[in-house]
């Protein structure tokens, strides 16, 4: 598949709409539907599962709401390059064939060549995408999300008609492999030990002291007689 990064000659994108950043950008919440991250302009991206993903491949559900419908997006599995930078490379690249399973194209106004490929937004800038992802984004050059220093995420980003536009970006980090198991809490007393011998020794000392006191009293009485 050849990734087309520029629109064909004659394509005119829709006019820009002025937006403002909102408080709470970057907020992360956990709920029954999964992990939700709020974007810089109020849009929200939710991923059904983000930790302990199967290293042989995992199916995830990605939903969004509050997106601007005048700007098409890709919902994809990508390398997270940090705030303000376009996520990428992504699994499947810009999937303009509709055959890949690791990215989806959502747009209400795609170019003519994409009208049968892009899926429209739902009411209020909503969408749902089912993706199949695996930790190896690329075989050549090899990009493995499990490698140290490689951060991967399920993201939304503007499509290939607006590659420099970051207003639709939302990044939800994911991790493959078993989740680390927290060490079990241990008590101060080692397992299998008992405080019973200590108690018995203490009682023995008390009994011995009482016996000594009684003997002294008896001897004093005899001396007085």
C-alpha cells in the first residue's frame, strides 16, 4: 500500500474554524468502557484496554466524542513522539485502502478518492473503531513497542489532508505483556512462627519469682518463732 501524504491536485480543504483550548486537557480517567484521555480542545478518546495486552495481538475498541467534524482523522496505533508532535510512524500507515486493521479513517468531508473509504463522524463528533494491534509496528526498520525508550499509543490525529494540524490529537498509551505483580505484603512475624514460647517463658519467670517470695516469708516466720 502506498501512503498518499498530500491531497490530489484541485482538492481544497474546508475552511478553518476557530477553537480554544479547554481546562483539563490531558486528563486521564478510568471507567467501565476503558481508559479515557481528554484532548486539548475537549475531545475525548477512550480505549477499551490499555495494559497487559496480548503480545501475539490484541483487539481493542476505540471510541471518541466531542471531535470537530470539519477535520478528518485517523484512529491508529502509533509511536508517541511527545506533546505537540505528530504521532508516528503508525501501524498500517495512512490506511487509504480500508484493508488494514490497525487504523481507521474518520471524515465527513474526505476527498473524492476517499468517499467510499472514510467513515463519517456520528452526532456530536462521535465514532467507534475496532482495531487489531500488535507490539511490532514495523519489521523493517524494526519498531517494537516493548523495547526500552519506545512509547506506543492508540491515538487520534488529523488525516493526511492536514498533517501539520495538531488540534485533533489525543494519545492513550498502551502496554503489551503481563502486568507486573505487586509483591505480597508480609507481616512483622515470619510465617509459621508463634509467640507462644515467649509467653510461656514469661509465665515461668513470674511463677519462679512468686515461689522465691513465699520461701522467704516462710523462713522469716520460722526465724521469728
